[in-house]
């Protein structure tokens, strides 16, 4: 059915794309409560947190796509080289290859990370097959049910299952595979897609650093609130969440105290009974508990004894200056555990970050100095960077979101999504007339005279995009050039 849509060419029209996006908006609007309840059964996520981190982003992306789709789809006229006179060039954004786009989404944001890529794919004119995570079964089942109810066959489809299903899907050729998940699985996806020469977007993760400068904003309560929120959002299961903090020794004591107070304010002294989300699986909760146990002697808030693995609950835990050899400092944490490492200088912080494995998906720097922030931007590679806040870039449809190096490649959100899910097709129109052959200048056999003429043509300016007010003057210049070259030969 996806191939039939491509063959019918209906997906190339504005009306088809617009109507599919409206259906998706209707799906969200009419089933909001059911969606929230499904996520709560999967991750025990607070309703407001889900609305902020998932539904609001989906709605913003839909609004931007619906408002700008016609403009995004319109051909963009561009200049032509002077040697092409006369020629008219444009770029058309066309759908990717049949059958469409495969979106492989993870468990941590089961609606956002499935539907936001789908919005871009549909805006680009591509049928979509979504393979959601089997670890959030309630959300995946509801998504499949709602998609089948609201969409015609082939426009958007959902298929459930585990690793074997994903492996089978990757054995087919696609216009594009869009994968969000771990670096380990991302490598497997890329290798599988390479066998069919299918292009891939990989949205991975990594260890996102936060640096608290000695000249950080004076209100450390606000700084701590933002860091704690960025670490505990979705129980730390966020690819761009705060992974670890480097803090200047001059503000270490006060910052650590503010972090502990922020945790108390947000989650009380008994976070298990607060609005903190749960870890997706028991096995992942066990891994996180073992990470805490490796550095138990350095715990200043929380601890492994407060975790409840059977309930998939991991207590928010702050660990000050953990041992360098512990796994907390070597692998992506992906949970509510916050290592804080003290440093004496900003250069020490920069060196520390650059010695960590991989390229961060995001970097967060709290400083009042724009010069200091620029220093980090210049000396620390990262896919994104924020000064004096965390995570917020993910929610903006005006900013591209994507990885760099080990944190992935390709990007999406807003207009960037449309560009990712379309092919930029080069289109040229050149009038076919003997007057524009210039005496057969480009044809063999070549002579010294032709070589000389080519050197003259090489200095001609680009042919501008012709607008009405420029047409007459340009036509006059063009006529003189045509007559002159023909007389020359």
C-alpha cells in the first residue's frame, strides 16, 4: 500500500500532505486522555511532565508544518552560471524513494519520538511505517490502534514486535530509515541499511556535560533547579538530559547544597511517592542501582538502598567526585543519578569533557560571561549547546535537533524535518535554439579559438533569478551577448 501511494503520485500534492497532518492533529486532540493514561501505565510519568515533554512538542511541530507547508513545497529559483546563458534553474523538494520512511522509535518518549519524525516525513510526501518500542507496550498498542483508525492504508502504519521484526524491516530498502536509540543499536541499524543503500538518520545519545563556572549566575538556586530538572526529567531517561556536572571549586559547596534542596523541593524526602517517573524495565533499574553501588561511598543524597528494583524505581542520587574508574564516568547513565566532579579551572573542565568517550549530544554551560561560553563553544565539540539552561533546545521547532560524531548524524524538527525527509531535486530549463549554440562552441573537435572563447565565457557573471522588473534590462544584455558570440564565430 505504501508503494501504491507513491505510484499514484497523490503524495506529491499539497492537499494529500496537509490532510494527513490534520488527521494526525485530530488523533492527538480526540484521544489526549487515552494517550496520557497509556504513558502512565508504561512509565508512571506525571501527566504534566508528559504534556510538556511530548504532547506540546508534537503540537508545535504540527502547527509549524501546517502553517508553512505550502511555502516549503514551492520550488526555489536559483541563479545559473553565466556560461549557461540562457538558463533557468530551480530546486524542488520531492519525496524520497518508494516505499517510504521507516521510523524506529525508542521507549523513553514513546509518542514524541515516533510522531515528530512522522510529521516531517508526511510533510515531505512520504508514507511512513513506525516501529515503536516493545518496552512501552501500552503506548505502542494504542498508537497502532489509533493510526489504523484515523489513517487510510499506506499513509502511516504501525507494526509491533521486537528485535526480529526490526531486523526483518531493515532487510528491505527504504527511502530513509530514521532511528532513535543507543549508539550500540545505531551501529547495527546503519550496517543493515547499508546493504540496501538506504540512507539513515541516527539520533543517538552520549554523556552530555554541564559546567558550573566560578562566574555562574549568582542565584544558584535557579541553577540547581534547572540542573536537577534536566537530570530527573523522565527519571533521567532523556538522551539530551544532564549526564554529569563539572563545578568550579569556588562554588562547589553552595551548588551541591542547592542541588540537595532542589531535590527535596521537587520530590520530597521520599521521592518514591512523588511524581518521579519509573525506569522502563527491571533490568535497566538493576543496572542503574549497580552504578550507584560502585560509588556508594561518595553518595551525598539518595543511595542504592532507597531503590526498589521490582517497582522499577531508582532513587535520585547525587554522587560527589566518584572514582575515576567507575562506570558512571564511562558510559551514558540514562537514569536519575548525578555525578558532580569539582575542578579548579575552566581549562580543566574543558580537558575533562574532551577526554570523555564520544561527542556530546548537548553541552550546558552556566556562566555570566559570554566570552567564557564562546571559549567552550570553540574548544568542546558538541551537537548543541545552551548557556544557563538545559534541554530546552529540544522543544523548539525553529532549531535543528541532531547528533554529531558518536551522538548520531542527520537532524530534524521544524523546517529541518522537511529538508531531511525530502530530496533536493535540481531542475534546469534551457531554450533549444541554434542562436544559443554559440557556433557549436562546446562541441568537438576543439580548437584554439574555442579555448580562447571558453576563457572569455568563464568571466561572465551568474545569470540572476529573473524577476519582472529585471527582465527587460537582462534581456537586452543577453541579446547583445548572443549576437556578439555568434558574430565572433
